[in-house]
C-alpha cells in the first residue's frame, strides 16, 4: 500500500482549509437560502470583528497608512532600571545599567525607496556613535564608529560578495532584491481579488445547495438561551474528495497563484533568493500532481460536517468535525466546537479545538471576553492545553482620552508540571496626531524569583511625517566591497579596517577607564 508523503498531506490539508475557511469571502452573491445564510453569517461575523478592531485602533491604523505613503523620521530611545535584589551591588552593574541608553534613529521614504538607520549608545558619560546604515532599491551602505568610510554593496554584486567571503557556501549567483525590503503590503489588492474570484467563489458555487439544511433551535450562549437558526453543511467522502480535487486542479493551472507564492516568498529576501523561489515553485507543481494522484488513498469515512447557529445574521455557535486518513490506517479526527457572542461594545467566545489519531489525543481551549465602551477597554483572553495544563493568558485595560491611549497589558504563562508562572507586564501610553506620534513603553517580568521591581526596560518613541529625508552619504569616501575579490577584501581588512579598529578601541577603553564607570 502506498503511503502518502508529508508533502502530499500538507497540500491536501491546505485544500481542505481553503474549502472550509475560504467561504468567508464567498457570499457576495448571497440571498437567503440555507447555503446563503451559512456564508452570510460567517462573512458578517468576520466583518463585524474587523470593524470593531479598526474602530478601536483607528488612530494607529491611520498612522500606519500615512507612513506607507509619506516619508517619516522616527527616534527610539531604550533604557533600563535595575535594582539588585540583594541590596549590595559590589560590581557596579546597577549604576552601569541605570545610566545607559541606546538610541535608534530611522528614516524611511516608501515612495523613493530610501531608508537610513543610525545607532548610538551612552553609558554614563561615555558615548558611542557613528553606526549608520543606508539602503535604497539599488545599494546598501554601512559605516561603523571606527571607520572613516562607507562600506557599499550594490544589489547586482551581492552574489559576488557572498562568494568571495565564503566560496564553499555560496556560488556567486545568489540574489537579494533590496526593493523587497520596502514592500509593506503582504498581498496586493489584485492578488487578493484573484484568490477570491478564482477559489472562493468557485468553492461556493461547487458546494451543492442540498448539502445545507436549516432548522430553528434554542441554544445557550454566554449564559443566555437564545433562538437561533441551525444550519448544517454535510459533505460525503466523495463530495469532499471531488471538491479538493477541483481546488488542486485549479491551483495546478493557476500561473497567477504561482506569482503570488513568489511574491510572498520574496518578502523575505534574506531567507529566499531567486533560486530558492524557483525551486519552491517546482516543488509546488510536483506536490500538486502527487496530491491529486494520492487522493484515491485518502479516507474521509464520516465526510465533513459543519454546523452554525445563527442569530441576527451572526454566528453564535459552531460545531465542525472531519476525519481524514490514509487507506488502511486509523483516520485522524479534527473537531472545533464553541460559542461566540459578538456585539459592537462587547465580544465573548469559548472554543475547543480537538485532535485525535491512533497515537494521541489533544485539545486546546480558547476563551475570551473583550469590551470597548466609552473609549475604555477591558480584555481577557486565555489559551489552555487540556492534557498538560499549560496556559497562556492575556489581560489588558485601555483608556483613550484626547488622542492619548493609556494601557496596562499582562501576558501570563503557567506550567502546572513545574509549578512555574511567568508574566510579561507592558504598561505605557501612545499619542497619535495628524503628522506625528509619540509613545512611552515600560516592560517588566515577574516569575520565579523575579519581580518587576528588579528589572524594567523603557522605550520612548517619537515619529513624525516629513516632506523629504535628509540623508548624508557624501561626507565620507565609499569602499565598494561588492566589486572586490577575496585577496582585495583581505588586504582591505588587514591594512585599513584593523588599524582603525585598534586605534578606536584604545581611545574607547581609555575614555572608559577615565570615566566614573571605570574600575
């Protein structure tokens, strides 16, 4: 008996996810048959939550969009507070930390595709600056505190630089597209429209109307009994496999989908170069063909069942189940069940995600209570693993007054097996105006033997929109590393870099020992 490869299983799983979740956007042509009610409720629930988030954080979203269109300058200063729990700091570490700051200045022009980053540090009376990085769609430049010149590499010479640095690890054909570092959109509107039109509407149309049945039923949601419409989608094994095959066949011949995959991979130009992306597309084609061939070995013995309980065109309860496996083996079961209550000011949800196969059985619970009323928020979200007792929770309060948001957020992780509990505390405020923003954040940890009074990290941020950037790259000479061979690189390193580094280190240590922090 042929065994499905992991690659094939993931391709099939992806198709199932598209079949299940893709329907959220597929109700543009809806009326009110059971099928249409089902997808309309999913879409309306999704859109309501999206609107709630956008309304709560409208200033943040507006600022984010503005920085995608206009040049901006940002300055971030990091500092810390440390109090030795023993009360006797014989090493002077407390003074060193408490009198140190690190400053980052970042300028970005998304249209001209220019970016600069400057870093500096101040430790007591000792300053370290001169770290500058500059990037365009064509070249990258860097200088360090001890250098009297900029080091440059052009996009077209990255492969040569890597090869000369390590000919055993690189071929010289590697490419990094600097242009991709300026891409701030995860997926374009055109590509999103293509996915919706090609797959989501197709899935909606392929699902038979008689697969949906509707009935009225009372259900308990968030402590209340309500009247709801119970809408059940039932697909047989044959229907599930045919729908998956339809998705795979469409994807197999979809050149634009491959372009989308290339685009998403290129968003991480360091991890995926052009050769990696080409290989990924080749493997994708092979995986699609293999998945289609192996569909005959796929078992869905109980088919797929998804039930929604709907009130006021919103989902209030759901129950989803499917079993899938390889012919001759015990199938794995996935279930999702829970309730949700969505309103403009308050939202509550309680879900269980369960997985069971021939070897293990796991379940994860997700619960939450969110509120946003009179510009005040009070949120609680908990994720817990039933078998192990592991729990991750979030609690937060916020208040928005005259454009300034004050917040107190806590992330807690607990592990009953080790009796350990750790908490990240994030307190601060942020103010967004038309052309500027500023924020003040304080981060602290609490846990076994650690309290927020012992160590706290602070971050102050100031940003503003500007007409243009003032980036100085002409004040020093430029050394083009991308055009050098290995021998020239070694000569430059030994004869230029090392002497400058040694001289700078002598000056630095001399200044350090002459300062109040020297010992």
